[in-house]
C-alpha cells in the first residue's frame, strides 16, 4: 500500500511545488491561468514525447490527477484515436478519453455552487 502512496504523494507534491514557484517567482506577469495552460500543454507535450506515461505508471494518481495529467490524457486519447479513426480522431479522441473527468467536474461544480452561498 505505501509503495503506491509514497510515489503519488512525492510526484504530486513536486508538480504542485513547480506551479507554486511559477506563480510566486513571476508575479504579476504569470497568472494562475498561465499556469493552467502551461501544465495542460506541458502534460500533452511530455505525453507525446513518451516521458509522462512512465511517470503515471510510477506515481499513479500523483501524476494523473494534476492538470498535467489532464493534458497527458487528452494527448494520449487523441493519439490513440488517430490510429483507429484517422485524422478525425485527433479532434474527437481527447474529448472521448477525458469525458468522464469533464462530466464529473461540471457535475460537482454545479453541486457546490447550488449547495454553498458565497461570501463576498
């Protein structure tokens, strides 16, 4: 059990440290939106280069849950769908591969917005 938890904790923590350092050391030019785009794009690029797949196998959720893991899943789905469906798979494969995660984010975002009253 711990042989799965420790790598996930360490890799996920390191990814979060990189994001925090990017925001802290580049204020005010590098916004949280820039970090989001950088991580999603970085995960897709590292996945296409074959670097992120072994990291996901090693760290599990520590590498697949952060935003870079979403980019990796998009790229992996698109690459696999191109092999099956041709060029149209490049457009549909990423969405098909991440549909459950996107649906869960929309559902839970809606649930939280209806449940809690924001203060402000």
